[in-house]
C-alpha cells in the first residue's frame, strides 16, 4: 500500500516536470493565450461606448409608442466620452511599467514565463505616447462616440429636434447644453452637438459652462460634506470593501498566476503593479480596437477578479453601498421633473436639455432611480455569488459616453415619461412594467418628491463641541 502511494507520487512528479519542460522547450511555437481573451467585457468604467452599441445592435430594440403620444421634450444626462488616464496613472504607468517590462523581457529570454514571443514583442515595443499634461483629455474615440450618439438622437427624435437652419434664433432657445468645468465634458458637448445638428457649425448652440468648479447640479456630490466625510474620504467607508478584496484569497491567487505567466518568480509583484497593468490594459483598449499589450498579463478569470475589485469601489462610493450616495442625487432628478412640469404647460420651453458630466454623477442618479439593484449587496466576500450575473456592472451601465435620457410625451394630453439608459428603455420601480414603460409624470412626482439637499448633506453636529 505504502509503496503504491510513493509510486503514484513519483509518477505525478515526473509528469509535472515533463509538462513544464515541454512548456519551456516549445517557447517559440507556444500559442498566444491573449489571442483567445476578449477583454471588452471587463474594462469597467473604461469601457468605450462602441462595446455597448454593439450589444444594442445585436438585440432587437423595439419600443412601440401608442399613436396618440407626441414627444415634447428630451432631458439627457451624458457621461463624457473616452479619455486619457489621470496624471497619477500616466506617471505610475510610465515609471513602474517600464521597469516591469524589462523584467518580463529578461525572464522570457531566460525561458521563464508563459507568454508567447508575439506578446513579449508587443510589450517590448510598447510606449505610452502621452504625458501628464494630457491627463483626462478626451481622445478621438471619445469625439466619435459623442458625435454618433448625437446623430442617433437626432434620427430617433427627428420630429422633436428637427433643426431648422433658416431659423437660427429659435434654435438657441430650443436646446439647452450644460457641461462641467472640464475639457472632456466641453469637448463631449461640442461633438454631441455636431451629431445632433448634423453640422460642424455649432455656433448657434448656447453652451453653458458650470458656474462653479463644484457645479451644484451636475456635480452635486462635491458640495455634499457629509458624503465626503463619511463615505468618500473615510478609510472605513467607500474604499473599504475594495481594499479588503485586494487583501483576500482571490487577489492572492491572481497575483500568483500573473507572476507565473510573466515569469516574475524572482520579483514581488505589488498590488500597485497589478493595478497599473490593469488600468493601462483598460485605457489603451478603450482608445481603439487593438487590445493593449498589457492585457496579455491576464486570463479571463484574472480580468473578472480585477473588474470586481473596481466594481466594489463604485458600488460603495457611488451606488447602493450607502443610502447617502444616491439620496443626494435628488437635485438632478428634481431638475428633470421641473423641466417636464414646465414643458407640459403651454409656454415655450427647450426641446432638449443636454447635460455633460461624469461617472460619479451617472451612477448616483441611476441608483437614485432604483436601477440595477442587486438583491444581495456586493461585498469583498461574495465574489462567487456575483461573478457571472449581477445587475450592478459599471462596464455596462457606466461606460464612457454612458447616457440616460428621459423623454416627455404628451399622450392624449396626459404627460408621460419614457426613460432610456444606454439608448434602451428601462422600467422604473413603481411605474408600468410593460415596454416601453411609459410612466405618468404624476406618478414620477409622487415617487420622487421634493427633497432638501442641504439637509441630506449636513454633517451631524459634533457632540461636546466647545465654543471658543
Ligand atoms: C497614441 O497611440 C494611440 C494608439 O497607439 C493612438 O490612437 C493615439 O492617437 C496616439 N496619441 C497621440 C497623442 O499621438
Ligand atoms: C465636418 O468636419 C469633418 C472633419 O473636418 C469632415 O470630415 C466632415 O465632412 C464635416 N461634416 C460636415 C457636415 O460638414
Ligand atoms: C488583510 O488580511 C489579513 C489576514 O487575512 C488581516 O489580518 C488584515 O487585517 C487585512 N488587512 C486589511 C487592510 O484588510
Ligand atoms: C513581498 O511583499 C510583501 C508586501 O509588501 C511583503 O510582506 C513580503 O515580505 C515580500 N516578500 C518578499 C519575498 O520580498
Ligand atoms: C420652470 O418655470 C418657472 C416659472 O416660469 C421658472 O422659474 C423655472 O426656472 C423653470 N424651471 C426650469 C427647470 O426651467
């Protein structure tokens, strides 16, 4: 009995050595694993809109409206398009990835690691062609996304938005554009307008820049002291679950497999290294259809883990993690309802209201409306439960150029609203649940009553505070 066990162990050990040898001997004929990995579902908030649009095209989208409904106004919230990374990601990427790349190349030359020659070559030729001064700028892909979205909006609501070039004066009051105090939202607004007007001349449109750095409407959370203190900047708040996940088993396994794949057994791969490889992989893959050479560091399972760690951060700082995250989005929802109330009266009103803003705004508004809420919260310890099917997936709901439209219709003179997220009709809890989910304005006013932002965001008085 004993000897049999020993024999089996020996045979196993021999098989292992020979398979490792095989892997190393066939270095040059080795297949390139990354050729079979589609990274596009795992790009998190760096998902370019073309990925979403492809999914939409694959599904038949029909929303038959009753004949007696006429569009009166469109109110739309749009996240800026595909952009460059932040200065800190550019800096760290240039620094730590250049170093890491040298190590990977040397490891490969010594027959270590599992990358194929092409994958290593692509890394060798990799150069990040931007510097810190280019941080967060909209890239050409972003311009295309917004222009195309504008074109499709015009086509879909042609009856409402049809632009009369002989009537320049009226067009000014008919469309309202507002963007935050950033290049990427300004440029996004410009390109959306080019598509919407079907003209490169957008001089007729009045673009309103945020009055303040902290726009109380488009970036309300920057004025929410309670949220900043209790969630965003609190180590036990918004970031906690993501940090704990990065300290857990899934991440440990991920680091070990990436180390083995890159042949970096002599190097202690840090969480920052992994983070930079993932961020660079996702940003570079968003800019064009060529996946970034850095994506070759990961398998599909690795990407699922990385995506989830990113997901946790957004769930807890902008989503359902804390009620305060989405409760504070009321000023924007109130703004929409007020526009619709005004427009359902007979006075002249804008035909379209277009706001160009950021991820943090989009997610909080989606959660305020009750969309994409999973029964089970996303925790650092329930990745298995959420791995394959979860509603909260920022790569789908908060891509670059993510968009939420609310369209006011007059149906037999009853004002009703249709919501479209990523250009597809969505049902709001408490509203009719049959497509196209037209919801009476009256119902919406009851569902989303007036709220007091100041009160929601006020920090509780500190007890025992001494007057001085
Ligand atoms: C950088 O390279 C990418 C693709 O490799 C290209 O799409 C982009 O236009 C380049 N950017 C600049 C500023 O040259
Ligand atoms: C707008 O400008 C682009 C690029 O300069 C050009 O390709 C396009 O034909 C122009 N479109 C119109 C409608 O003038
Ligand atoms: C990381 O995990 C270890 C052991 O599982 C634990 O002791 C430690 O407190 C964790 N650190 C953080 C920052 O979560
Ligand atoms: C690797 O890094 C971790 C965390 O920084 C550290 O605890 C560990 O001792 C390091 N291991 C080696 C072999 O350097
Ligand atoms: C709605 O109309 C009122 C009264 O004319 C006006 O004060 C208010 O600014 C309008 N609201 C919006 C969002 O346009």
